[in-house]
C-alpha cells in the first residue's frame, strides 16, 4: 500500500506553489511540509501574543485608570 495520495487544487493555487518553491527541484510535498510547519509556528506565536496581551490588560488598566491621571487631564 502506497503512502502517497492525490489531492485536487485549483490551477491558481498550483501557480502560487510553483512561485513559492525555494529551488526548482523542490517537491510540492517538501514545500507543503515546510509551509505547514511555518503556519503552525506562526499560529503558536500568535496564541502566545494573545495570552500576553490578556494578562497585561489588567495591569495596564491599573496603571492608566486612576484618579491622579483623571485629575491631571482636567487641569
């Protein structure tokens, strides 16, 4: 049994894959593997950034939402 499959993609996508190749002999399989790993890394980084933003939100609220700043704005 073969470990290879056939997928259908639009011709526009095929052209984009051809343009994305790092070198002419690169297989679509290796290109797609690299793209998937890159996507996963970016998604993981994005999740981490969202997490940092979430935990910093409360501290920023404490720093900026205070009486002293409000009084200064109306001086």
